[in-house]
């Protein structure tokens, strides 16, 4: 698929997903592409990741599982793209409709917005809403902790759930975006440091870090630019926070969008967090900013997210026009 087509596909998919999201009737009847690949990953974890195997064998098994996940995801994307493009006149739009299922602009906004709404009602409602988007222990979160968790999730998932699949779609069409989603889903399911997945999930975690590297940097830059269009946000503070704080994050990628978001809004996020009863100490993003975040800060973060996303869509449109020679 040529660059002219992949950029057109990406632009149309972004616009479709922003306007309509993933239809609830499809979710109820056939599920979602992420759940489909999740079933494969779960099967591999149950049947290939043997507790009795030596660490080297489990690491090799994890590498083989990752290759299979990539092959299945990429093959499915290639098949759907090939079938769609055989339809005269509207093939690209059909491929874009399929591609929109690999993006999460609308759903991310809705889930994080639900946390703000819940927190404005009560702490318990805020905890309930945030439990749907983060893995940390919601019962240990106070109001500020709920708000910070929502903002961190928004920043990180902007990179993982929006910018990265859009970037790989622009580069390699539906197969590129599908492979990315397959690897990213594998990382979220088996790329952990617990005893069961330390070796089996090693390949998925490392490869996910690699393919997220360009999108995380791009996400940080988009948030910086988006801050130019949001009242009270500062692109200069965002740049300072990225340069100072991004490398402190335990993830080689998540620190970029999180630091940019924190710096732009003048808040501090990340730091110590509880996962499954275990304290995880992470670097502070936006050091010197206000740590006592509120639902109002979630609303400000959502405004910045929308601005950054609009900048990205505009950038894809401009690149498409340039490549098309308009």
C-alpha cells in the first residue's frame, strides 16, 4: 500500500473513530479486535507458558508466542485491507472503518471523562470509574490520587491507544496498526515482572517498548503544541518537564506524554503508587507542580488532550495533501 493510500486511510480512520467510536451493537455481538487477539494471548499464556519450564525455555516460548501474535495480527490486517480495497470506489473508506477499531480517541475521552463526573459526585464514584482504566488499587486512592491516576492514564493512553496505532497505520496500513495492537495487547497481558510472566512476557514487553518509542516522543510534542491552544496551559513548562522528568519514569516511553501533560497543566503526577497491594515508586512527572489534583484538573487535561489530538489529525491531513500533490 502506497504512502498516499496509507495517509488517506489513517486520516479517514481517525475521523471515523473521533465521530462515532466503536459501535456498541458490534461490541455486544462480535466483541472487539483487541478482545479477539486477547483470547489468543490468553490461550498461549495458559498452554505455552509452563510453570515447570526453565527460565531460558520460558523466554524462548515467549518469543515464539510473540512471533505468532505478530503473524496473526498482521495477517488479519492484510486480509481485511486486501478485501476492502477490492471494492470499487469505496474500498479505502471500508478499510478506514476497519482501521478505526484500532484507535481509541473517543473511548479514551469518555472513560477519563467518566472519572471526572464520578469524582464530582463522590470519592467512591470516582474510585469506581477510575478502576476501569488503571491497574492500581482504587481503595487506596484519595480524591487527588484518583485525579492523578486519570490524568496519567489519559496521557499514557494517548500515546499507546491513539498516536502509536495512527503512526503505524500511516507507515504500513492496516497490517502495521494491527501488529502494533497485537504487541501492545500482549504487553498489557503478559509483559509483567511477576513470577509467571518475567521470562515468558520478556519479548513482548521489550518489543512493545521499541515500537512505542517514536509515538511516545511524538505524543509529547503534540501535547506541547496542543498547549498553545488551551487557556492556562503552558508549552514552555511542558518542554521543561519533558527534558527534566521524562527519563525518570520507570517506562522508557510513558514519561514523555505524562511529563508533557503535567508540565503543561502545572501539576505533578506519577510518584508512589500501589498495584495489587505492592508499593511502586516511580519518578515524579511535573516536579514542582501542584500534587493535589482535582476533577477540574481532569477536565483541563481532557481539553489539552483534545487539542493535541486535533493537532495530530491536522498534521496527518497536511501530510496527505502534500503527498497527494495538492
